[in-house]
């Protein structure tokens, strides 16, 4: 898995910051040369047919249960799939009348490969490449913190997810909760997280963000 994300580590000038919706996220996809490429895409999908880009405030996640039917995600799901590369993500839980942040990681310390979609929007000479992440029901670990979680792919499923010839049924089979036993959760410093649901990529550090699981 480390080799898959090696290109991120090679980007020495990538700033250390949080990723929040409507900002740029590291995104890995197959391009015309059939090779994997890392791009920084606007997080919040703007479908090519959208009249205005502000739709991105409602499309930074795509529910796996409806991804094949919703007009916003239907075509990207068929043709434009990729992987968001993050180090982990944060959920908040109320304890003793205080909101406490918790960080979720893979137990082996590797980056998360999260199922995503992308699209290209162009209006009046402005071109924006954007992405969204796919969510599913929580596993036994996450359920105590949130009723949704990102679709975290197993390393052996990366190629299958990005395969342009993949069948919908095979893709749907990949969108299941990641095993709780392969994840860890740790208390986070509340001073670093001023708003809920901070997402971090491999080279990012905490800051504030919008809610991760707002239903589009």
C-alpha cells in the first residue's frame, strides 16, 4: 500500500494543512495513459452539467446506497472513479456535555484509500476538476461516533475500483464497511479541532472544517 501512495510523499511542496469541503484533496485516478496519477481536486463534486459551482457545498459525499441512481453521481460512478488519499479522519462525540474529537486511522499506520468519484466542470473559461468521497454504514468501531463512515478500500481492491470496465455489481460489493479490527481510534486534542469532522490527507494537519456527513 505504501508504494501506491508514494507519489504523495514525493510532493515536497504539498502544504501541511487540513482538507475541508470545497478545498483541494489529494486524489488518485487513472488517466488516458492508463497510469495512476495524483491530482489535487476540489472536494465537493461539481457535475459537468451543473449551472453553478455552489452545488459542491452539498456533494462532498455520496451515499453508496444511492450512488448508481442519483443524477449527480450516476455518470461519475460509471466512468470516473478514483481514490482519496488521507491519513485519517475525525469524528466528534458528546461526553459530559462537551464535544470531544476522536481520530480514526488504519491499525497498520498506512494511509486510508477512500473510494471516490470525480468530474470536470467548465463555464465561461473556468475549469474545475472536483471529487467526492463515497460513504457507507458504520462498522462496529465507528458506530459509537457516527452513523456513516467513508468507504475505505482494501489495497487489493484499488485496481478493481478504478477499472473502467468494472461491472456495477462488482463495484457495489466493494462499498462495505471496513473491518473494525483493522482500524484504531484515538482521542484528539480539542484545541486543534474547532469545528466538527476534520479530514486529513497523508501530509495534512488539523484545522477546522464543515460536517463530513451532511446528506447531499
